[in-house]
C-alpha cells in the first residue's frame, strides 16, 4: 500500500445526496425519506470508522428539518460534522439564482454559515450543482464569504470550459476556481454495485470521461443523486478498486479535498470565462420556469421588497434612535421566505400541493415583515415634534426608504375623529403652502386602537381618500404634511397642475397616452423628447404544449391579438388621471387531444388595463387584470420600440446585464436556445441616444422580438404537466410526468408594470433607481400633536453618486454596528459618498459575510469609489 501515495492521480469518491426539499412529493413526504437517510447514515458512521465522508448537498436546512423530528440526535450530528465526516454548508438552501434577489442569496449564505458553524464546521465550497443557469455576480458573492471556488453543472458549453476546471471571472474582475461537472451531472458514480468488478467498470468509465477533459490530477466521482442514501460498502470498494488502478489513487473523500488537490496539480493557463451562464447546448437550463406559476414570482417580489427596502432599513433607523433591533423577527420572516427559494419551489415546477404550501410561507413572511415595519414607523414617528396642529388637522408623515430623495404620488386614507366633520381637505406643507391634491372619496369609517393592557377598541372616524404628489421626500427619511379637514358646501378651489385628460387620452408634463379605438392599444408620446410609440400595451396570446419547465408552442399554433373596444377616462384630477381600456379575448379552451394545435372551442376571457399618470412623476403605470378561463397558453404584453440596437439591458443581481437581441442557432442542442430571458425588475433597450424601459413587479420573463425590437413581457403561462417528454424545444423529461392542473393558473390575475421612455442610456436615465422607486413607493403614518425632538423633514442616510445603488441597510449580524451595502451596476468606475444623520465613530470596509478589517476615513460622510460592477459592504460604528 506504500506505493498508493505515489500515484499521480487521485480520484475522490464523494458519497452525497442531492436533496430537493419538495418537488414531486411534498416537504413532509420527502422529510420522512430524509429521516431515514440520516438515521441510516448515523448507523453507518457509528459502526464503520472507515466510512470517512458524506456530503449533505451543501445545505444546512436538512439539519433543521431532521432535528425538528429528532432533536435528541443534535449531539451526534454535531460530533460527526465537527470531525469532518458529515459535510454541511455553506448554503441554507440551494437556491435558483435568477429568481431570487441578490440580497436573498447573501442572507441564504449568512444563515448557512451560521448554522454550519454551530455544528462545528462549514464546508467552504461553492457547491451548487443543479440550478438552471448561474448569475454573473456569483464569483463576487462567493468570494465575499471567503469561498474561492464553485462546483456546478448547467449553463455553459463544454467547448467553453475546455476542461474539468477553469477560471470564472465576474464582471468586476473577481475570479473563482471553477469546476464544470461532466455531462451526466452530479452523479457520475451513482449507485455503485457491491460487486467490485461491476463497480470497477462504472468507475473506469467515469474516470476515462474525466481524463478526456483533464486539467488537473484531481478527479471527482460523485456517488449519489437526488434523495439517495449512503452506500455502506464504499470503504470496501475503495480498498479493492485501488488494487485495480495502477496510476490512480481511489479515495473516499469530500469536495474540499478534491478542490485542494486540483489546485495543487492544476495545469497552467486555465481557460477563463466571464459573464452569466445561460447556454442550453450541453445541459438543459429549463428557463421557461421564469413564467411558470407567475403568482409565485409576484409573491416573492412582494416579500423581498418588504424585507429589503422597508423592514430592515426602518428597523435600522429605529435602532439608531434607541429602539431594539428586531433581528429574530426579521430572520423568522426571512427563513419562511428562503424556504421558498430552492429551484423546484420558486421555479414553479413541482406538484400542486407544494405550491399551495409555498403561498402560506409567503403570507407568513409578509405578515411578519409588515408588522415589523409598522412597529418601526410607530417608533420613528414617535420621535417627531408636532406642536402646531389645530383640532381639525393631522400630520401625515411620508416615508421614503431609498437612499436618494424622490418625488412620488401619495395615495392614502386619512382618518379624523368623528367629531371633525369634513367633505374635503386641504394638503399643506409645514410652512403652510397649499399643495394640489385630489379627493377620491370621503365618509364614515372605523379604526381599531390596540392597547397591550386593554381589549382592542373600535372607533368611528371620518375619512377622506386623497392623492397628491409629494416633492423632495428626503433620502432614507421622511417629510411631514398637514392635512386640514374642510366642511364647506361651497365649490372647492380648482388646482392648476400638469394633469390633462380628454375623451381618449391622459397626459402630464412628461407623457401623453392615447387609446386607439378599435384595438385598445395605446400610443405614447414622450413630450420632452418628441418621440412617439404606437401599438403599446398590446396583448398577444399563443398556445403552449409544454410543461412547468419548458415553453413549447404547438406545431400548428393559433395566435390571438387583443382588441379591446371599451375606453374610458377615470379619476381625473390635479394629482392623477387614469385611462381604462377593457374588453374580451376569445381564446381556445385548450389543446386538441394530439397537442399539436389549439382547440376550436373558444371561451371569452375578460381583460382590462388601467393606465395611470401622476402629476410631475416621470413614469407611466399599468395595472392589468386578466380572467384566465382557458388552458395551455401563454399571454404576453408587447411594447414596440422601433429603437435600433443589437443589445438589450436587463436588471440583474448587483448587475445590469447586456445581452444580444439575437438568438444563436441551436440545432443539435440538448434544449433549443431560449428567445426569452430573465430580468429582476426592468428591461431597457436603447441606442445610446434614446431608450425605453419596461419596469415590473414580479414578472421576470421577457423577449425582444426583432420586429421593431418589440419588448414582450410575459404575464401568464398556463400548462398542465410537471414534465413531458414530447416537447419540440427539449429532449426528454426534466422530472416525473405528473399532472399539475393548478399550473394552468385559472382565475383572476393582476399584473403591475410601468414604462419610462428616456433620453440616453439606461444608466444616464437612472432606470435602476427608478425601478426601485416603482417597486417600493412610499408609506405613511398619521400623527396628532406630540412631544419629540426630530424635525418635520429629515434624511437618515443619503447616497451621493448618480450611478450607485444601495441594496441593504441593516444592523450587523454580529455587533452593534450599522451595515450599508453599495454596488455599482454600470460599466464605469464611480465615486460616491454616504452621508448619515447620525454621529459616526469609526467606519470599516467589510465583506459580504460581515467580517471586516480595513478602517475607512470619515469626513462628513464616507467617500467610496467602486469599480464597474463592484460591491462594497460598509460597516459603521455609530456613537
């Protein structure tokens, strides 16, 4: 045996399981299998000291799921994890990278590290074997947690990686040692037979495949696949196999050992690849999941926006003002959300019951976040000095959590005591300047007063529903307005604003939107730049014979284009105007039996769009409602741009990704190249001089149609199967062929999106910031006279620097320090400054894992310079 160590090659047999927490069975059903797996694994480890390693899929949630049933096993699991015989982390769950936010990925890694550390050891490997493609910024994210490597399967071509190992470079220049798994995936040594001869044959085939792409003397043999248990005879096989390989040492091991030896023996001049990984040439990437069960994507966006843009920033401000930081509550909300982020969950490609249970988790996450926000705002507003109100007045505090000042519409129901009668109001600044507003209704309402020592009290109140544009709301701060009740039968004052409306149009100072009779599309006039866009907001419906993973049009498709004949103008006033277009789409009820064409039977589906302009707000908002009564189809909304460009820019993760509008020839690929692609919040097409951006809330799939460079935004995709084998766009199944009738998404749906025509490029037009504003909007609180020491307008945190963004404002996980994460999504180096409304003691440059060493200077703010696409975490010690 002494000669074994002199063998130049090492082949690491890594026993593992890939644990899809829910998929073709529910979480609880899979958990019973997980319990069996871990119980049997513990028995193996207890009875065979030579069984050296088992990898629990890079996740830590499996520990929580198991210990919830068997808490008495915590000690034995900790023992084997500490000893390095069970390997867990660095993740909490293995996410789909595209469909969750960048901050969700970071919180996922934070939680995974925390749990694994509590059990004694974190596996510092970027093991993420099965997501459907990989985002461009994963190198910088993993490096931010001290992980310099990644092991993955899908998304790039083997002609690109040119070996088992290569260098992946992120858009900021960060590099990872990357391992491209073989074409079979993460199971090239799965289910090894006990018979040594048979096992040798399988292992030799796997090794020969790896040697054909040799870039180091380290060979990875993954002994496992989805939901499989440990094979107890692996140590015996290893011993016998070593006798049969003359120049390869066979070793039961783990991913870290494999990575270490690969780095030690790597060939020089590894191939380097940059950018995101979205190719379906050699492995299916299944990217129609971006539109499967769209309601899931919308629910996820709502939760992420609440947590990242509201709960954490307002909790941070309240903490800095003296309140307790609700860290445990925020993490409880986050954990319910993260449990929905495994790819089979958030992608919408599981059985119906799985997605029913997901919606409950989303609701719990949202409810907790909303209550945290309410408590935060109550605390902050309790510090504001209000001593100038009359009995018929209240103070309306308008909050902006974003790090730059904004102008935004405020739509709110203000409530006065019952003894204060009103038939309208006045909106005033604290200096007494009257602001144009719009009365949308008034009457009698109720409010519930909660007291921790008394039962809830219900009070009658007089209300007014009002709308107005709040100008210059301070960055990450608030502005107070006075609302004065008026009870006067005389005609109210008429306000002169930029809002106009006619029989078929609405306009403000920026845009005019005209409904076209006959088809209900709209023509948009950009008044500032003298540009016109025709046939906008056109709805196009086609058949879909695919499954939850893959859009696949029927061989003989029938495409239906909307013709909405009902046009009306609503809610016209000084603050806003609404153009409503509605009608019916006659759609085929489903597919014919052979699934090659759509049914001849037609059903009416109602559709309506409310298009809204606000006074002095540079954005056109769309709220579309669709009553889906048919199956097997895809509904999209189209905006022809007529802008000549070979590229489109899509909101990504700490990045705005530049993609070609052309689709490669995919003849012979595992899966046809996708015409559709992902966005996290906006799509922009521009020629450098002029552009058009489509913003959205939770609608992550788009396509650029070459005709007029039309932006098509997917609203709904209805299918009835988890997976099918007979698709034009993909070979073979991606999962079990199970019916999923609820994936047809029957019933009423609401979609929110917006449009911004603009001068220049997306970054010069601040489209990224405007998208966050559209998603986040504002919140309000109503106050009476009270004592306090805060002024009527205040900015807690401000980011100076046109192109920079802040993705996180939160308390550090480990110390009483404030954390602010800044990133530069552009291709230019950018300098900015963070200014704070608090006294600062020290400032540090941190990592994504919230560790820090380097101290930064503080001079009336923190000056920062970010390279293109760079992320920086700033940690501040507040006095």
